[in-house]
C-alpha cells in the first residue's frame, strides 16, 4: 500500500508533533498506510506531553524519501517552514490554522485551514466527522497541543471552539486541563538547560515580509530576568544568524506565560520596523510588548504591516 | 451588519456564478449579510441555467468597495484570476477545488479546497453540514455547475462524489440530469454568436509557469470545424493579446464535448512547450489532444511540467 507521511513544521512545537501523531492514527483507522514524522527534536514541553501520555515521538526525517507516495502537512503551509524537498513531493492534504503564504501546488488537493487556535482542534473535528473514537492517549496529545498553542486558553488566538474541544479531550484523557496544562507549560518554560543557540532555534520560524527575510524565535518563560541574563550572548549569536541567513530582522520573543507579556530583542537593519509595528522605542535593542503573546496573531500581522507601509 | 461579498473568478463560468449565488444564500440563511457578485458577463451556458431556474445573475463589480468588511472567494484562489484589488481586501474564506498558487493572506482564514470536480459539490456538502435545506432553485444552479465543470460527468476531474451530489440535486431541482445537462451544454456550445475576441476571453485564465505568463482559453463546441473556420482571425487576435500581455504562450482549447477531445491552437515563443507537454507536433499551430477535456487536470499540470523541465 502506498505510504503517506504526515508532518508539521521545522523546529516542532507541541501542536506540530501531536497533530501529526493524531492525524496519522486517524488515517490508519480509515485504512491508510500513514506514518507520522518530525523535522526536528521535540522540545521539553512536547517531551513532557509525550512522556505523560506514554507516546513515542514520531520518526525523524531529514527529507521525504522516494518510497513516499504523498505527504500531508499539518500545522503549517509555508514552504520555508517545511521539509527541504517539499517542492519535489506530492502534497495530498494540508490541515492548518495559520495564514497562507509561500505555498503552491500543481494539482488540486484537500486544503483545510480554519481560523482556530490550534491544528489539534481541527483534527478533533475530523475524528468526529469520520466517526472514529479517540483513544485516551491521542486525546491527551491533542489536549496538550491546544494548551500549548493557547497558553492555557490565554492567547488571543484561542477561540471558544478550542476551549470546548480541550474540555471534551480532557475528559477522554482523564486529566484536569488546568492542572495538567500548567505542569506542561512549566516543563517547557524551564529554559535553564538550553544553550543560547537552542533558545534561538527551538521555536524559530522564517518569514518573508515585503521581500525581506525575517526570523521570529519565541520562547516561553516564567522568569524574563533569567532569560535576559544572557542578553549579550543572545545578541552575539543572533548577529551571526543575521549575517548567515541575510536577515533584515531577527526578533527574539520571550513570552512571560504568567503575566501574558513579551519582552522582545530585535537585531538587524530593519529593527525600526519593530518600533513602528508596536509603537514602542527599543532600548538596548529590547522592548516590552504588553499583552502580546501570539506570534501569529499579534506579531506577524503587525510586523507585516510595518514592512509594507 | 457588516457586508460580506462572495464571488468567483474573472471570465465567470457556470460553477463560479452558481456557487457564488448558492453560498451567499447559505450564508444568509445562517444570518449573515452576504451578497453574491460576479466579475464579468455570464456566458450563454450560464445564462441558460439562470433562465431555466428563474434566477438573477449576481451583481457585477469591477472592484471591492469600501463598504465591504470581507470577501469570500469561490471556485478560485489565484490572485491574477480574482478581482483587481484583491490584495487590499480581507479574505475571510476560500471555497475551491483548484490547485493553490499565487495566493496569500496576512491572517488565518477558513480555506476549504477539496479535490472534487466542482465547487458546487463542496457547497452542497456545506448546506448538509449546516442543516440548511436547499431550495429548488439553488439545487438547479448547483446541479448546473456540476454538469458544466464535469462536461456531464465525462471529465477526468469528475469524482463519484460529484456524480452522487448531482443526482441528489437533480431530485430536488426536479429535472432529469442527463437531459437537462445536454440541453445546457449545447446552449453553451453554440459559438456562432460569439466574436473571435469573445471566444478568446469568455473562459480564459492566466497562469504563471516558471516565471512565464501563460493564458489558456477554453471553449466547448459540438463542431470543431466551425470553430476553426475562423482560425486566421483567431491567430491575428491571439497575436495581439500575446504582445499586449507579454505572454510566452496563449493556448486556445476548443473542446469537442461529444467526442471528448480538444483541438488546440498555440501561439507564442513557448509554443514548443505544448508539443513537449502532450507529445504532439503542432501543424499549422494546431494539434488534436485525444481524450483531453480538462484544463485543470490535463492541461495545466502537463504544461507546468513542460515549463519546468
């Protein structure tokens, strides 16, 4: 039977890993030869979720092999965020909740994007539509994804549908969403074990804004001070990346998950776009963005506008 | 209440017009202030369907006005095929069955593309999902769209879902799908009343293939000989368009709906790509493509490959 590979974006987060696993399971239940894959190491938060629900991380792939008939992208659509040889493979489906950009196909496909807070919310819906029961483990993983993307329902990207879905999943997974969620977020927010290089790549996404290469890396923390103890080191490393990747801007976003603010560090010749986008003044290359927690809904949109105008 | 405008592609065909009308009705039933629109004149086939089911054509728009909160694209996603000021408006939804290309948004949206033969088939599904009854008139229009896009179920793009949907719609519309369908297709295939300029624009779509501007115009006929009586005139007019629009290739596709073949006329410096794509030799700028009826599934895909390699 022809093989279908299902994977999320590079620098995988909890939604990318868990949605790939859950959608592969659904496809298998529907009789298809589907396998989940990942394009990078699971982060601490994701590993906590996998361990808690006794799940294996999907197989790591560097590129899609010749034995694969088609691929399904979850939690992303922009080619620069996908597997390196994405342009050489047949994409049969996309299940996502992001803006659409830098994506194209030669043939029609199933493309399902919905403006909800998490891909896992859409996957849950697809289980229901196909009348496939959600196993306890899969429910736990999907719940973890929603908690992660919504910062325990605090992010402006979080919709009522996400909250309702999370509570239905928590029941199947037999956990208390709030208690489990906080434990999981804290596991991910312990940044002390990460090197500076890891902080800058663990959840970094490339964008092209009005022709300019922009990289936005985000970390969650419960202690902004701890993160910026290493500011000098962060700046050195970012400066290297800016040169290597010919970036106009590298924006490092440290999000305080307790207070729901972000303290950002901006490096690059287009630094001023950050000031313009958020109406702030960078001091020592940094600014506190009050109430900003969502890269997708609050950062990418405003920055894209700032680069245009 | 904020206004939502729903429209299909330029040079509207029956699916574009009827899906816009049917989806606007569904949105209205769901309590939204939605209006259907069109970006050009309905063709003879579409007019036959509108007249038969006593429906009004949607309002014509040249661009999206300031009073519109967001737009919904049906039956297309590629910006060059859409309204001129598409980049300045908020796209809240796309319902489509084509490849995805030259499309991007700043924010997440509902994007629903399915690899079926017709947008109307997806709209039918959405009525069902929302438990909204399909009025007889709307059923007739959706049926007309499926018959048009599938050439009465003969096109390779036609899936079992399209056929089943068409039969369910025919029952609501109280018509015999085959008899009504042939009458409608014949109404559209009577090309005698069209000028050469009209033949070249009535169902023409622009594409960008490996950086080259390509225009593909298609007409349905029951008499290929009649169409090519005007070959010299067609060539003169196409040559003009090639220069005006800086095209590498203009491909005129005359599809014989009785024998399910297409006789194509290719003009432009990239003429040879047609020979390569279909393994034919152009004689007098023309070639018969046996069994080729679908621009989307048989022509665009092969041509895109020929331009790449």
